[in-house]
C-alpha cells in the first residue's frame, strides 16, 4: 500500500454537508479536518489534535461535452487521448458536468484530546447547524489529500441529482450540436456584456471554446456599436 492509498483508507467523514451540491448555484462547504499534530511523528509525548478550518467553494456545475473538453486548453496528450476515446463511445455532443472548486484555509488550532475524541466533539457541536459543514478525520502530512477525497466522494454523490435536475428542465437536450444549457449560458454572457458587467473578451473566449463564434458573430460585434 502506497502513501496515498493509506491516506484515502484512513480518511473518515464523520459529518456530511447538510445539502448536496447545488445544480444552479454556487455551493460553500465549511470543513473541519482533525489530525494528529506533526510532532507525533517525532515521538514527542502529548495527547493533542490539530483542527484545520476552511471553506471549499464549488462553482455552479458547468454543462460540457467531450468535444468541448478536447478543444479547451490545459489537457496533456494522455488526457486528450482519453477524451478521444470517450468521444468515440458517447458521441462528441454527449453532455457531461464539469465541477470546479476553490479552497480557502481559514485557521488552524491545536486542542487537547486525540483525533477520535476531538472529531466527535466537533461533530456534536456542528451537527444541528444550518450551514453546510463537514467534519473529516484525516492524516496530518497529507491533510489536503483527505480533503480531496471528501470532495471527490461529495461530487460523485451530488452528480446524479444534478444530472436529474438538468435533464428534467431540458437543459441537457441537444440544440444544433450544443446542449441547451450552454446556449443559455452564452446568452446570459451576451446580456451581461451589453450591461458592461463582463469583458467582451470573456464572451469571445466562451464562443471560441465552443466553436460558436461565427454563429454569434453579429451579436458579438453589436457590443462595439
């Protein structure tokens, strides 16, 4: 068993967020990761725990397609080969969801008690809170891997619900080779650009990534008249 496998097996989520990831809005999750302190590795005596607090912000799930992923930058050759295989199996316009996250660590505290005791205390304190909290018992040196494991499992649990919402609302349907949700997002960007709330370059980038600039060229150029 390698180090990462050990971390994954050792990570325990004691308190799940109250809500799944929102389909139509940003979701914030306040996390509290409890680990042994690093001095335990040096055989120092003590019965303390470290609690790392922070916020993970999940942006609204973005409807994409294999063809879109292939054309966007940031993927290496191996990833693009995988996307090519997906395109063959599913079709280039099969809708998928792209999740993006931002992690902000807020503070760290050292408290008395071993990680099992402390994590249970934190869970008890937060279990009836209305906000989205999660309590995780992880591994000190790779606590961020423990956080990533939680994010992966949480996303997987939320995805079916997100797909169901989007499908029932017709946003995953194909409209001239592009999901309806994408066309709605582009129209929203056009409206925001007209109001001056976003840069025309941001709209241009989105249109280029979807190969739709020619289709929306007149509306784009109208922004400069």
